[in-house]
């Protein structure tokens, strides 16, 4: 995601920090993943900030957001 401060990952997941709201992060991934054929599958409640996307081959991608102050930790797990 543009604006990421720091990040690391492997073939199964990626984690990064960013100055953004959970809403901005969700909007970004809905737009960008939608362009790649991913569709929203499930969403957590307002407190959990977790979103799951699926594609045409039934793969899933979870986007978990943990906020602390004006920063968010974003964990992507495939």
C-alpha cells in the first residue's frame, strides 16, 4: 500500500505499518484487489477490522488491521 512506513513478509503473508485509518486501508484493498478479480467475502465487526477476500479459484486473502494512535499495523495472510 502506498505510504507504508516499514514492512516484511514471506510467501504466506506480509505485515507493514502505515499512517492511515482502517477505512482508508479497507477502501484501498477493495479497489486494488477488485481490479485483480478478488471479491469481498467476509468482514469482522468494527472492533476487529478484519476483511477476507476470495478469488475465482477459491483462494482467500485476509487483511487484518490493528490501530495504535495514528498508525495502523496491517497483516495480509494468504
